[in-house]
C-alpha cells in the first residue's frame, strides 16, 4: 500500500535516530566528565551508594586532618616538656652540689639557690607560655576536672577518660588485698638490752632493706629506744625504720610493696638474756599484729643465717577492672579510662570500697575517626607542669606531709641554703619521673595512636575511593566503544531517514 499522509517508515527511522542520538550524547557526556553517573536517572541505586561513599570519604579526610593537627599539638607540648626536663636535670645537679658542705661557702650556696629560683621561674613560664593557636597546653588547660575527691586518696592522675558530654564518670576503688610494709619484731623482754657474755661482749646484727644494709653493734644496758634511734639514723641508707615499744623494736620498710623488705641477721648474740626473746614475723592478715608462733631465738640457726620479710602490694579493682599495683599505688589503662592513684596509708591497709572521685570534664579530645561518636574519640590528659604541681612527695613517716617542686624556692623548707636536701632530691626525682612519664605518654600517643591512625585512614581512603570509582567513574574503554557504535548507528539512521522521506515521492508517478 502506498500512502502520503502518514509515512510510517519515516516515523520509525526518526525514533531510531533519536535513540541513537541519545546514546551518542550519553557517551560524549561520560567521556567529557569521566563519570558514568552524573544524575539519578543514570543509575539510581549506584548514585545512592556512591553518594554514601563520597560522604565517608569526606569524613575520613577530616579525620586525617584532625590526626595531623593532633600530631602538631603534641609536638609543641613535647618541645616545652623537653625544656622542662633539661631544667630539672640541672636542678638535680645543683642540689647534689649544694649537699657537699665542706669547701662550699655560704655565698656559693646562695648562688646555687639563685639559680634554682631562676629555674623554678622558667619552668612556670614555660608552663604558661607553651601554646597552640593561643590555647595553653601545659598550664592544666587539658587536665581533667575532678570533684568529690575522697580524703583517702593521697594523689591521683587522670591520663585519659571518655564519657558522654554533659555527664560525669565516677571512679570507685575496691580494695581486695591490703598494702603492707615489710616488718619484723625484735623482742628483748625488757626496756634495755641485757647481755650475759664475757666482758666487752656485744649484740651485733645486720639490718638490710631495699636500699642497702648496715651492721650495728650494741652494748649491754642500752635501752630499746636508743637502739631504735640508732637504727633510724641509717634509714636513708637501708630503707628500714624502727620504733621502740616497752620490750622490743618493730622494724618496718619505709615504703609499701612487694619490692620492699626487711632482713635481720644476728652476727653475735652477746649472751642476750630473758625469756621469749628473738625475732618474730607479723600476721599476714593483720599487718600490725605480731605472730606469736613465728618466733626464732637470737641464737637459732635461722636467725644466724638471716630472717627476711617482704611487703605486699595493694590489690584492687577500679570500676570493676583489675588494677596494676605498686605499693599503695594502683592504675588501670583502658580505652575509656586511664587513671593512677595513691591511697592513704590507713586506707590501703584495710579492705573496703572507696568512692575515689568524679571526673566532670576536661582533657584534650581528638576526633580521629570518620564517625563522630565516643568510639572514634581519643582523650588525652596533659597535666600542669608548674612548680606548685610537680614532684609531690610525702616526706612524713606516718601522716601525709607533702612537698612540691615549688618548695625548693628561697626561704622554703627545701631550699639548698638551710633546707632538707634529702627531701629536695626526692621531690626533684619525682618531678623528673612525672615529666618523663608525661613525655612518654605523649610520644606513645603520637607513635601508636596518631601515626597508626593516619596510616589506617589513608588506606581506608584508598579503598573507599576505589569502591566509589568503580560505581561512579566512566570506563573509557567501554565508553569509547559505545561512542563509535553510536556514531555509526546515527549515521546509518540518518541515511535511512532520508530514504524513508523520499519513498512517498514514488506515489506521484501514479498520477501520470
């Protein structure tokens, strides 16, 4: 049949040409943009997935920048701490130098004190001046805030804590094993030493502790109080303290813990007299109660070879987690809580529960993961390094009597002119340990947390970008093949449309 009004073949050719043109335009668009998906209709499901991957890439990129920024912040803090560490080392040398009174004039000691004052001022200045974009780093600005601190806590450090904003974190300690001093009891049965040996005989014992040992010789009729006083003159050498009772002497280690001990070896009894004499242990479950069944006579083989007793570390859990202990100090280190605390002497010797303190805020928070939640946050405590905070040492024997680095200043109790240099050196040593520990924590944070996080995030970036690329990017090999195909089809369809349009003209021949 031949019709002019409706050219069906032309309509078909037009439809096919339009379709080929659309395919050609799509290939040109993909090749020019490099993307397979530019709008939702290209691949609805693929667009949803790729947009989600792009969002993850943005979050990961932000986390990488946060990690790099954290590394820069810690670098600046480390620089300040390095200077403080050097000043503390110099301070230690000045104390040792000033302790040698022979050949050291008062003017020279005064000059040393002036240097110490200058060092203390410089440490405080560094603590207040070290900053990043105006944010102070070493003045306690990034230390944790605590409230409701129990009097049973002598000292504590919060190294890290993570909890929801606006809430508090309670820290509770359950004491499961008491801390104990090493201890032995020397029973003489009287207020003074009574010997029954030959003329000039003596009672000779060697007393040893964690710091060292000394051999002491006692003559007849010396009182137990005088014996205890003589033993205490060597406490700084032996690490052993002595206290006299009516008929004997209690020997204790100066500090708590399993690494501390007291040892007594009898070298000569001197014919010591009276009954129930000898060396006794203390009850393991009641540290201050003498175990009457443990007695060893002064002339026994055991006493002549030496009797030794060790202290005991505190056993405790913190918020239900088993704590690592050393003497009266306990610590836990987890992703959500890193605290260290020292309990008072009386509290550490008894079992029970201590509501230590509440953490209410503070700390340096770094978002090192793409997802903003508590799991992706790393919290770090940076304590203040000013002289009034560093070197806290209990210099009392039975009660809390604390001294700080600031006490080395002129006119204070630990100055090098007329102060206690033994305690001064302990304070400086503690300050050096605190600064070194802080530097070590910051270094571990940089190496093991920031460094590893950056490497991990970079790998995640690569893998996420690769996944997004597979879904969204154009495959040029495929698209160039499709382009060539579309070009040929468009050319063919154009020629076909021309033929279809000329076909009705043949009908005119029927009109003659």
